[in-house]
C-alpha cells in the first residue's frame, strides 16, 4: 500500500515534521505504531550515487567486453587441419605410407605405420585421441591402397611397370570458420602428380557438393550412403575436435597477427622497354591476404596480372607479389594503386605509385657526387703542384746560398794569405 501527499517547495523548506505511521496484525501489539521521519536532505544519498555510477560502469564494461569478443571472433580468421598422406608403390628408403598433420601452416603430427609423433598436449583423453587418429589414418591407408590399384588399372599399368616407383597422395581435412558453423570436409587424390579425384562434403547439406568427382569413383547407392555416414559421423567430428584441440595448444603461433609491409614498385624492362608495376606485400601473418592492383580505382583484370604466389619468409611470415606491364605513356596517364586487405589491418591499405616528372633521384645524386669528386681531384692536384713548386724554390735558394758561402770563404782565405 502506498499513500502520497503533494506539497509545495516552500512548505517543504519549513522543515515540518512529517511522520508515517502504521499498524498491522503482525505487530506484537495491535495498537503499536512505527514511524519513519521524513528525510529533508534534498541531495541524492551518496550510496545511491555510488550505486548508479557502478551500474553505469558495469553496463559499459559489459558492452565493451561483448564488442571485443565479437571483434576477435570476426577477425580470428578461418583455421584448417589437413592430413598430407603419401603412399609409395615400389622399393624406396621412405616409409610405404606416411601422414603429416598440419594445423594451418604448423606441423602438429606425423604418422606412419610404425610411428606416431604428435605435439605435446595436456589432455585427460590422450588415449582416446590417439585411437581416433589411428583409426582415421588406417582407414585412409586402406582407401588409398585400394584406389591406387584402381588407378593403376585405369592407366593400364601392367604388373611389370608397377615394379617401378609410383606415388599416390591424398590431401584431406576440414576448416573452422569465424562463426564456428558446420563447414566442409575436403579431399584431393593425386596419382604420380596428376589430380584424379576431388571430393567436398558439406555438413549443412549432408552430402557431397556439385564439384565432387563422384562419377569417376563408380560408387553405387549403398557405397555412397556408407561414405556419407563416415564423413558425417566419424571424419568430420574427429577432424573438428582435433582442430580445436591443436588450435588451443598452438594459439600463440597460429593466432598471432603481423601486419604486412606493402610497396608499389616500378621497374623499366630493358628488353621490351615496358615498365613493370609490382605490388609487393611481405612480412604478414596469417597467410591469408587479398592483394589487388588498381588502375584509376578499378581492379586490373587478372589475365593481365602475373604472380600472386604465396611464398614463406625465413621468420615464419609470408610474402606475395603481383606485377603488371605497361608502357611509359600509360604509366604517366593512369593512376595505379596497390590495395591490400589482411586480418591484422583494421581497414584496407592502399599504396599509390608516386610519379616523379623530374630527373630521377639517382641521376641527381650521381651528378652531385661526380661534381664533388672532380672538385676534390682538382684541389688535390693543385696542392700537389703547389708543394712541388715550393720544394723546387727551396732547393734553388739552398744552392745559391751554398755557392755564395763558398765564394766568401775563398775571398777570406786570400786576404789572410796576403
């Protein structure tokens, strides 16, 4: 229950004694009264102020934390776990079957039929994880040996030719997106360096995508259903679980971000007289980067651009360059820009090519140095000539002084004789 009374501010300032009284059956005595005197402090209580400030700070911190987590998830970048399996037909010094396990670009495991080597890990289910990996790799071994035999028959390799060296390789793995939503598990098979079969299984569609080479495998409905269950219920869950585990172990390596150093260079080709415009980005991590050459703000068609291969640096970072050849007239008339987007950059990075219409800086520096060198040579020559001339004068004066001294001595000797 609430009862209220409205009064004006003047009456309130007169500090009348307002009292609230109540009686209730729950009190010890029915006629007992409790009263609370009205507080005339017109300023908010300090406790209320502190509570309000703390509430505002808490709300701000909560909002900032959510924004930071969202931003980190947004810019964490996709990560992948892939197994590189190699099956060798023929006698070599290498294992018949081996698998290298890669988290992004970091090796986290190695397996052959005799050994399993993994990165050190702290987990209570180490035995179970070892069993999962062994099961998957052994299944890859059985699959790859059977497919190698099928491919041998497909390429008409006789028993005699099979005694040579042949290599069947498989690249298989999964990717974890920014949102951690179900993605794809992919695999590629190659025989003697030639890609034969490509498969992509979508967890969202629970089936193989349109780019998969199912016709080459000749699977019937029963075999296709079995493989789909293997991908959905065994391969994908194990792959994603293992990826997350190693992502936690190797987070200092694979989750670091290093900004690229981007330059736009030009070089005159002596053979053709064309000018090569090169967009270079180096020193960045992770390896995913978008590098584009723009002409007057528009992307140059890819068929005119060369390069684009991702290369490693010695320090664990990467580099990429793209080049375009243009004539000197076009270079003066058009505006070229190198544009780079990377997970370490908050915004797109655009680097423009600076056009120097005057003499190149190297020519100016060379000319100045040549003039200085000529001046130094002239000064040195003048000093040497001056010193030689001075030395000759001193020698001539010394000779005259010696001759004069001898004459005087002879005259003095003659006088004494007389």
